[in-house]
C-alpha cells in the first residue's frame, strides 16, 4: 500500500515539475514573440506603398514608433507587416 502511494506521489510530483517546465518554456516563447523585427526584416522603407503608409497602419504608435518594427518609423513609411483596421 505504501509502495502504491509512493509511486502515485512520484507521478504527481513529476507532473507538477513537467507542468512548471512547460510553463517556463511557454513564457520564454512569448517573450521571444514580443521582440520586434528589424527594419531590414520587415523590409521597411521611408516611403509609402501607394496609398498605404505607417500613418494608417494599426501597428503605428505616434509619434514615431511601431508595435512590431524596432527603431523610429516615419508616418509616411511602410513595411511588409502593414495592417489595416477591419
Ligand atoms: S507599416 Fe510596418 S513599420 Fe509602419 S506602422 Fe505598420 S507595421 Fe509598423
């Protein structure tokens, strides 16, 4: 009987440790996802793409930043991550 309880406890502790590890991994991947792209990765340019520009992108943050591209961006710029509001 004691042996069965011991095994169950060990299984439970294993599940707790595994769950904690998965939680840490998940947190780590969320931190990575929160990192911004470089301008080069986003193919950012300081000119609009036709009628589309950072100024009308939902990811633009006045006065000169972007939620997904690092560094300063121009209101008249554009990149491949451009997103219009629905
Ligand atoms: S077009 Fe690109 S750089 Fe400009 S605000 Fe949108 S996502 Fe950021």
